[in-house]
C-alpha cells in the first residue's frame, strides 16, 4: 500500500468563464491546462477516436540508389 499522495494542480478562484477547446493536440491540451489553472471551466472536444493514429510518428525513407 502506497502512502504517497497524488499532487493536485493549483487553481485560481473560479471565474465563471466556460471555454471549449477544439482539438486535443499538444497546443489544445496546453491551453486547456493553463485555462483550468486560471480558474476557467474547460471542456475539450476531439474528433479523432482514441484508436486512430494521430500522425505523431514520422517515417523517413532514404533512397540509397540515387
């Protein structure tokens, strides 16, 4: 049994402002986290299902015949 507690994110007083973030990429998630920390209510919408590839991997093929 672990006795360590999970650290909680600091949050300013609630502002009553609701923000809708379209896209759960790096920029969208970064903006959502900072907005939440500033006291805003945040909802994130992502069109892509969690099963699909997001293009986060790049493959380079080098043609050695040229």
